[in-house]
C-alpha cells in the first residue's frame, strides 16, 4: 500500500528510531478505519520489549512473554468513501491511546497486568478466602483468581457510576460479570461465612478491598459503598439459588454431548436449545456456559442460541396487543398509506380525511352504526400510546349540510403501528362512516389534561428520586393514565415513610413554584450534552423533543405536558412496592385524579364510621379493639377444638391393638372426622402418652372441603426399631394428593383428595402391621 510506504519512509524514520526497532505489519495492523466508510489513516503501535537481549532478528510481536503493546497513534488523514477511494481530510488529527494497566505492568516490572498494584491486592484477598497461594497455584486456579480481581474491580466502579445489574443493555453486562465472578469464586471454594456471616455471599468481602483501593482515585466509591455491597450481596445470593441446579443440569448436558459425540464421531456440541434453557431458567449467560463447556472440550451452538432468543422475543411481541396492519387477504395497507401527521401538541381538534377503515382486521369501505372500527386518518390531534402515556379518547364527527352531524365515532384508544401510522380504535355511535370522508377529529380535553398533569408529574417524580435517593436511580418503566401515574425504577430497597413524605413535599414545592415548561426539538447529540435524561434501551432519531422544567428536570420525551407546573395542583403517592428483584414501583395521583382519590377515601371512611358507630378519629382505636376481641375469640375456639380432640382421643384409645411377639407394640389408626391439623397433632400426642411406649399412632381427618390432614406419632422404642414417622407418612399423604414429613418420632402431612382418605388409612394400617410384625417378632 503506497500510503503505508510513504508513512514508513517519511514519518517513522524521521523520528530517529533505529530501523531495526521498526517492524512493518501491513494494512491489517498499520491502517486504522472507524468503519466501512469514514475517517481513517495509518497508525503506529508502540511495544515495550522486556527482553531486548534476545536480539531483533525474526521477532514475534505476538509473544506476550516478551512484548506488550502500550501505546497507539492513529494519524487521521483520510476519509474513506462508499466506493473505497480515499480523500484527504480537511481537518487532520492524531488519535492516541495509552493503557494505564499496561504502563503499570511495565513500570512495576511484574509478569502481567493482573499482578500490578491496581489489581493484585484484590487477587490476594480472593486467595486468602480461597485458602490458596497465588504464587503456588496452578494455571487454572490463577486464571480464576485473575477473573475475580479484574471483573470485581470493574463491577464496583460500574455500580458506583449507577450501572445496576439488570437483564438489558449495560445492566446485563454487569450481571454477566457478577455471575462469572461468583462461579469462579465458588469453584475455588470461596464462601462468605468467613466474615459477618453474609448468608454465604463473598463478593462484598472482596469488594471492600476494591473500595479501599479506590479511595484516592474516586472518593464517590467509598461514599456509595453500603449500596454497592448490598447490591452485590443480593445479586450473588439470587444467582446462587439456581447456580447449583443449573451446574448439575449443565454437567449432565455436557456428559451427554461427549457421549453422543464419541458414538457418532462428531465434534461434541451443546445445542442452542440447551444453552437457551440454561440462560432462561437458571440465569446462565451464554458466555459463562461457553466457558464451562470449553473447559471440557465441548463447543456451543451460539447461532442456535441466537435463534432461540429471537423466537422468545417474537413470542413476547406476539403476546402484547400490537396493532398490525397486515390484513387477512395478505394486503399490506401501509403500501398505500402515508404516516399520520400529528398536530396534537398545538390543537385538540382538526379536520382530517379517512384514509382507511378496518373491521376485525379486514379493510372495508364503510362501517355502520353499532360496529367497532379502526380508523386511519391523514392527520390527527389524538396522541397515540407511547412513552408510557396512554392514547387519547374523543370523537370523530362527520358533518352534513347546515352543520348537521351524519355520523359520530367514539374513540377509546389510539395506537401506533409501523412507525407513525396512528390507528384510532372506536365504535360508530351514529350513522355511517366511509373511506374518503372528511371528519372533525376532537380529543376529549378533560382527559388530555389529566394525562398532561400525570406525565409532567412523572418527570418531577424522577427528578425528586434522583435528588433525594440517589443519582443512580434510573427509570425501568412507566404508565401515564387518566386516573393515575406509575413509575418503575431501579433500586434495591423499599423507601421509608419519611422518604416518601420528603419526595411528596419536594414535588409539591416545585408545583407551587409555578414554573413554565420549555419544549425544544434539537439534535440528539446536543440534547445529551445539555444533560437531558434518555430512557435506556429506547431508540431515538437524529432529532429529539426535549421537555424541560427549568432548574428541576430535562428529559427526552414525545409525550404531552402542562404549560406550567401549577396546572398539576397537587401530587400524592398512593403506593410504593417491589415488583421484581432490584425494581421498585411508585403509584401516584395528581390534579383532578387526586380530588377523586380523596373523595373515594372520604366515602370509605364515612362508611366505616357508620358501620362502627364512631367518629373518624376513633376508627383506629375501634378496629384495634375489634381485632383483639377477634384474636381472643379465635383462641377460645382453638382451645375448644383442642379439648374436643382430646376427648375424641380418649374415646378411641381403647381401639388400639397389639402387634409383635417379642415386643408388644400398641397401634392405633383412626379417622377423626373434621378435626383441624393443630387439634389432630394434640390428639396424637395425647394418645402416644396414653398408650405408653412402645406405641404407634396414625390419624387422619378432613377439616375443610377439599382438604386432608394426616399425623403419625411413634414412641422412642418404635423409632429405635428403625421406623421413622417422617418417611412413613409421606407416601400415605401422596395417596390423598399431597405430601409432608417431619421428625422420626412425629410428622404431619396434608392432601387435596378427601375421598381417598379411607383407602389411605387402610394402606397405612397394612404398612405399619407389615413393618412392625417383622421388626418386633
């Protein structure tokens, strides 16, 4: 390549580097491109030679025992065009990069990056927990210790920067790293009981060393340490719950793959379906499965795994109520329909033309009164469901002469399909609607205002959470409805009542400040540079809409919003709960929905006051008193049931019979009608005491419809014969559609098939007679 020749002859040699220290690598290594097209240019890679005494003849720069690349310089001189030709850049520049760990490797004169003072103290901590000497360990153990040191260092910094473990995007990268470290540590025998008994979690113990090393580099890491350690503990313990079962299944899969390959002579391979099962059911990232499989010489069908993933995504998409415009006869309506022009930011009504009508997925020319219909217009003021905000409601009016309405369509939902085609779902209330007719499209202004209030309040809620709880808070989902708002966010702990009150106060303060919102359309790059919050995983165009509450929040958002925060009037949180691991949900009301919420609560309180015949301020005291009375009544009932069960036990004690010759064992097997499980237990204990050692008691009852209770009680001498109540009662309970177990001398079980209880007790009689006859003869 001429360019490289010029670069070599005119540039590198002019620097004064000895010719024998310059090695030409060719276009693949010495010419850098940002992609198929775009800025590019020749580059140099600078290597450090740990063993110059070996000479310069036939050197192999890939020999990492001798060389390490630590610096790279790209001389950006050209732009590569679509046809492959190169044109000079107007603004030439140099792109440079140097590796910190590699420079530390060189200066500290250690064998590799992992043994620098950036990572090695973490490895030493892991070695201590594993009771392994790193210097004496074999290569396999060293590799696992390096994985722990390198990955955990990255994990701590990522969580500190707000990248929390999840199943999407960068969050999944963190989760994969954590799971690889967990497996590496557990395979070395590391567990967390060595310090503070963290329920078997060891990541927080080693992470403390990472945090200690970060003190002079990034002080924020130490400040956020409690949250980092808590998140690591939860992630590790959650994965460990399925790790052992997953590893056992993987071992079986690998053994089968090796066995089948040996029989067929093929290369052992784990199928995509098996790999996906490990991922979907046991949380094994495909990279982790591949690593484990390669340790045993088995490949993984990653293409098959990708197909399984795509199948799941397709099924997931199909499970949602997605609007589809491919109709029954195979015609695709979108070929003849342009994207809908949305004018709803500026007006709530407009004239529009009906471009298409559909009934039950089939295109029609007209639709008459009483039928449900999907309407496609050339323009619309209706907001289509997106960004968490539900679609507008309203009406389409067809006017005849002299302002007479000839048709009315009530719209109850609006969805987007295939980009920006708006599908208006509704019902013909009057007249007939035809394709090509002009309509007046009118949004329900009161409902739109409710949506605007809740959408702006959602932005304020996210801003308050970031301000009061932590900047790492990130949105995980939302719903903006007419009657409420819902906001899901990544956070591992329940918010306290005090925190919720502070959030409410802060938001209501912003509302009272009566701040005008600012809405702008700008390039995505400019919006991000300005600090606008983007929903992670969302796809944005080159230009985006930015909604800002000055001094409070700035978000990329296509939704509808109030002009001034005072329109929200008031904000109230009605619930806060966990909905998934590390994900919390807040539901709230604002504006008119708040008034409805308060009125409903007041109505409920009035009903309670009327029923309890007390004033509102006395309701709590009255309810507490009623609960105490109920508790005492239940205790009395339980005592009566127990006494009744003991009485029944006295009545049936004389039904016991003896088994055995060398040792006489008293046995009693009886059905005790509707005695509950607790009373059945008391009866069995009473009978064992009454019959005296040696004795065996098996009782059954049907306390409720569709419910069976069983109990087995064996005295010490019976247990000494090798008969255990827990093992005995389990198979009997299975006959009643249930199961159970317990201690050797006492066990309880249950079932769901009362009709099988008589035969189950008869089976128990046969089994105990057979066993005792053999053991006591």
